[in-house]
C-alpha cells in the first residue's frame, strides 16, 4: 500500500540526491529510507532512481512521477490542516518533556502552546527523540547535547543548578560551594542510557572539577532526594521547589553543571499553527527559569 512516508522519501531523495541527506530531511535513518524506497519501487513496478557514487539521480520514470508525488503530499497537508480546523477543541498537540524539566517550566511550556488539546508525555530524552521522528510527538524539550537525526531544534537553554547537601556536612544553608568542596558523598545521577551524550558531559565535568567523591546512579529524582535525605548522596538540580528535611540548598560556584535543554521538533510533521509564534513563546518560557 502506498503511504505518505513513501511519498516523503521519494520527494526528499529527488531534492537532496543523497541518501543520508534525504534521511535527515524525512527524520529517519538511512536504512529505513532505503527500505522505503525499495518498497515504493516495488509498488510502482519501476526503478525511480539511478544510484551513483555518493549521489542518486531520477530515472525517466521517477522524473515523470515526481510532480504527482509533490501534489499528493500537498493535498495530504491540506487535509491535515482542514481536519484540525474542524476540531471544535482545536488541533491536538503532543508535547514531550524530559524528566529534568522542572514542573514550573514544563507548565510554562505547555501554557505557551496555542489553545486546544495538549497531551504531555514525560520520558527520557532517548525515548522522546524516536517518538518525534515517528510523528507520535509534535514537540519535545530534551537534554542537550543529543543526536537529533534530522530533527530541527531551537537554541540551547541553560538552567542554573543548586546542590542539595545534607546539613550534617554543610550546616550553613545558602552558602555557595565549589564542586571540589562536595566530595564527601557521591552525586546522584540518572542512568546514562536515558541521554548518553548529555550524561557523558556531566560525568566529564565532574571528573574535571571534582575528581574525588564519585557518583551513584538513581532511577529518578525521588530516589535521589531520598538518598540525600538519608545522608548518602548529593543532589544537583535546577528545580528550586525541590527540598527535604535535613538538606540545605547551596549555589554551585561558577555553575559548571547547568541543565541544558533544547526544544526539538520534526519540521515535516509539526502543525503549522505552532510555527513560528508558538515556538518563540515556548523558547521564552524555557529561558525564564522560576
């Protein structure tokens, strides 16, 4: 069966004349793009591209069919827009948030979206990115850096962090501390698989500024806070509302561990109503940390 994705692959390859570039435009990796092209050619019953060193070119059949593919994609876009306009509650917007986004900022991002139905999914960055490329999400706030595989992204926002430290170690709440002063306990970190590139940056920073003390892996922020309250760990967090008895909050000198966030979206699938004004409002919401 001919699908919208088949047409997207066809048009992207015709425009980019390169498998890797076309895959980034469509928002998938190269193997599924090649597979999609093979299926399309099987459906058409003809070869659409000639493969050459480093590039592809349309065959005569491909060149003849390309205008029809463009018109079909245009008609599908018009259908999606018209369907959204008929919804009395407005088009649904599916927003993904990585768990490191503080609740107040997540709420501000959701509020910046146009009126209508907003569905929010909270999941690690490594799970949100595939949901964007497969069109299950329209937008997501993820950790930076990350491999985006053709997704579009806004500017990087740095959220300042504080250290939550057992008062038995540092009884004076609010006193700024350097990372090297926080080596009496391990720092709680989330599993690397949730955001490999971002986690590696944190670990490299800790090795540079705090060679002693180590880290302890926790499943979520609740577990990190419990370990800190039990005097077994230190929590580094951008969430100003996070606290527990027996813990003091300390700014970290020079703030070497900011949480880096980025708004990401698949341009081919994001509803036009979200661009560009809504994206600008969301960027403003990210930039203002409560």
